[in-house]
């Protein structure tokens, strides 16, 4: 399977996650966490990468970063490589610290910036480590609310300006964050999509991926990112023959797997396979 293409350009925003190899711990203590944050500071200066949100967990981390000059991938490679070497020296271990390459989602800041920030800063609550995100010292949440100093490399203003740089604005932000404890939508999207945004944004970025390099094979998930969702394909279906026609179109025209269409329609895979095969035989 080809690796996803890193759609890196000035102004691009990415939600980044990286996990410990075999789900092992990557932050043993406060010293480890402080070292990682110091690397964020040097990366900000060296690679022109801005951090808008972060959360350091036990066996993984989350970042929301903005690429200033299109050097996002180099910046993250620097962070993981430098931290991995530090961790191994400090804890007298060898081998890879992180599980493969870091994962990144390209984010449409117009429609999903706040949702991604909320997802990141609620991670300790979702993991049942704390009841209130303000109790977790290793995220951007406390700095955004003025409960802790904001380091120079952390940009809190672009988010807080949407709520107002006042006490009332901070309370509105807190209310917004806590309301996300019941919202699983962005959680599912961040696990499944490499491009997160409006249909227009996804279409532009999918075209960018296809045109990135004729010699580079584009992963199916990015190549087909701008196709209509299954819900849109089957919206307003009239009857059984219409449903069948749309199912064939989803597979043949839009590249959905037959198993995906079958699961969406609550049908057996062989039913969809039979419909598609009959259409191909008659064409």
C-alpha cells in the first residue's frame, strides 16, 4: 500500500499524532515531557512551524501545527528523531521509540480548526485520566485559558480571537471544550480521513494530491477524497431498482469497495457483488 502523500504548503494546518512502538510509554516523567516541549520551541525557530495546540499523553502525543514555509515533514522528523535519541539515552534503551511514521491529517481551518483543538485538549478526559482538562498540565488548554503562561512557540490567539480575548470569551471557550465530551464525530473523522474539511476544501486538496507527482502512486484514500459520501449517493432513493443502480454507481463510478456499500445498506457483500457483476456483463 502506498504511503499517504504529505500535502505540505505554507499555511497548511495539520493534526499530528505519533505513538510509541508497540503502544509503549514515550513519556516516563516530567523530565521527558519538558524535553519534548523544548523541541517544539527549537522546531518553531528552525523550521518555521507554529504550534496551535498540543497534548502529551503517556504513549502518544497530539499536535495542531501550521507549516510556515512548507517544511512540516522535516520538522516532525526532527522532533521524533531528536526526542527518540534523547529518550533512549536517558532511559538506557535501544531501538525505535515511535511506531512508524507520524500520522497527519490536513485540516480545513475554516470549518474544523476549533473541533480539532477541542479533540486534542479533551484527550486526557477521554482517557479518564482527569475529569477536567484544566487538571492536565501537559496540554495547551491551561495556557489558552490564562491558567498557565503560554510559551512563545504556542499560538493561542487564532483560536481565542473567535471567542473574544476577555474573561467572558475564556468562559465561552471553556464551555465549548467541555461540550465536546459527548461529540464523537471528529474522533471518527480523524481516525479515518487524511483530509478534514468542507467538500470544497477536500476537492482542492484531493486534486493537489493527484497532481503532486505523476510518478508517485497516490493512496486510494487521498485519490478519492473528493468523491460524494455514501449518504449523499443514496439520499432520496426511490425504490429497490434505484437502490441497486446507485449501489453499482458507488462501486464502479466512485471507487467504493463492495464491502463498504454492503455495510452501508445493511446487505450481504455477495448481493452487491452480484449487482456489480451483472452490470459489467451487460455493459
